[in-house]
């Protein structure tokens, strides 16, 4: 077709030259005026025809060319997927453009596999005695267009890095399991109240107070996990203070949960970096556990409560002392009360793993449970220590020892101490007792 058009053009040109040579300039001009549009129209008509014929004739070549480019794309796709996996395991956040590129690459590879499947199935397709030219045309066209898409992805795949500068905060709430958690009446009342207060915009700081071993830490962990799963907060971070808090250790606890590196060696510079990170847009629930006295939180890097409130972040602190709640600026102070007698007995039986079918044994066991004073930690500790004891005399001795060890003041520390002492005395062997005594030391190292 192209040859015929070229031949026609040369014949018309020659014809016009003859007219011009014979001084018939007017006719020559007419011919040349017609020639240009005719040839332009021919080119317009021929270009799509030529492309269509190329799809049909060279469909195998298009498939082979597509296959070569797909190999390059697969190499880049696998490389970036490995880089993304490594970055995510390190807590890094992935650039949006990298995520979009990987999605588009996956979709393109799906189309390539579908096209290859069509090529395999229809390789021997005929219409009568002739090859199916329409099928070849469609296949060649798809291969050509897909190659252009693959080329574009290969060009766009040159990322300097796949990760953003900010690391992803791990979802601590997913590590707190609620399946085995059974809140008793006192715990449920406190939990419900904390949950309700957390949903109030005007409240930023909540104080939870109660005796040592009563379950404050467990309560706030469960509440934190629940409100994060429900979408009220983006993440939860937590630090334990204890009686003698060390600022840098607390900073490290918070930084680890924020996947933040603190290369600075001074408390004030580390505090500045922590504060900047905690005010970066996300709604964070900050849990400050086991506070014994008034502490300047700004020295640690925790922003002011007004600043946290503007970011929709909130603070829950736990303490044994009501006055600490007030001194630390708690807007709401929520007590966690002792377990009732019935709840204490249920918790005791669950951890002792005994049926207490004997009436005498059951009576003595209830005396032992009552001596624990409604403290969950004491009930669990004593129940596990006595759970393997089958002789009534052993339970009577435990009840006697708990009763005579009752201190005059009976504060929460002494209440726990007598229960822990009983648990220690019931350990089998000196090795087990030595390990028990080393536990507090190992926590300090």
C-alpha cells in the first residue's frame, strides 16, 4: 500500500513537471495543489492500517519483547518487596509512592500472566483452513500496550529508598491479650469509669489509685488495648516508674515503644526529642505506671497536658497514693477497690485448680483466701503455692501462719509480704528458693 502511494506521488509529480516544462504553468499548479492533500490523506489512512497489520503479523515478536521487559520488572519488583519487608521489620514506615508502585506492578504482572495464558491456549486457533487473524491482532495489540506499561514501571522503579524518615509505632495493644482476662465487679466498675472518662474531650489526665497488688497495671493495660482497638487512639505507650525512677530508663521505655532512637547522652536533649515525637500529630495514650511521688514529667520529655490535649492525646497514671493523683494534675481520680469475698474465692479456686469437694478442706481454703484481703496478686500467689497440697493439715498450717503474721498496721505492703512469704516457704528445694530470692536482683541489673 505504501509502495503504491509513493508510486502515485512520483507519477503525479512527473506529470506536473511535464506541464510546467510545456509552459502550462496553470495546469501544473493545479496538479501540485491537489497532490499535497491527497498524499496527506493517504498517510492518515495508511498509518492505522499499518499499525494494525503489525499487531497481526508480528504478534509473536511483541510477546517476546514483552517477556524481556517483564524479566526486568520482576527483578525490580522482588528487590523492592524485600526492601519493604526489611524496612517494616525494623519499624520503618513505607513511602506512599513505593506502595503504589508495588500495587501497580502486581496488577501488571497479573495481566501479563493472563495474556501468556491466552497465547498458549490460542496458538493453534484457525477459522476454517486459515489462521484466526482477529485473535492474532488482539493478542499483538495487548502485548504491545502491556510492554509500554511495563517500560513505564521499569523507569519509575528507581527509588533512592523505600522508607520514610519516621518509624512506624508498633501496635502494643495487640500484644495485650484479653481472652483470659476476667474482670470482677470491682475491676469492671473501675474499667467502665476509665473508659467513659477517656471519651470526654475535656479530660486529658486520669489517675487510677489503689493498694499494691490490687490490679491497677492490669486494668490500665486492658483499657488501653481496648480503646486503641476501638479507634479512639492511634497507639499506646507505657513506662513503669517504681519507687526510685531513673529518668533515662523511663525515656528509653517510651522511646522503644515509639521506635525512636535517642542518640543524645544528656537527659534534657533526649527529653526534647521525645517531646517533639509525641506531639507529631498522632493520638497517643500515655500510661505512666506505679508512680510513688510527684515527678516533673517535662524532664522526661512528656509534653504538657494542655499540649497533649490539643493533639487529642491523653495520660493515665497509676499510683498507690491518692495525693499523688492530685499532685500530678489528675482531672479525674478513680479508685480500684478490693475484691469482694465471692470474687476473691472464685479467683482463688481458679488459680488453685482444685475442686475442694471436701467440706473441711473447702472451709479451711476459704479461711486462707480471706487472709489474702481481697488482693488479686496475693490470692493468685497463695492459690498457686497451695494448689498441689492435698492434706488438710497442710492447708490448716497455711491458714495459721497467715493469721499469726498479721501486722499491726496492716498496710498493703505488709499484706502482700505475708502472702509472698508463704509462697516462698512452700517452694520445693533450696535451688528454687535461691532463684526466687534472685528475681528482684535480676530486675535491677
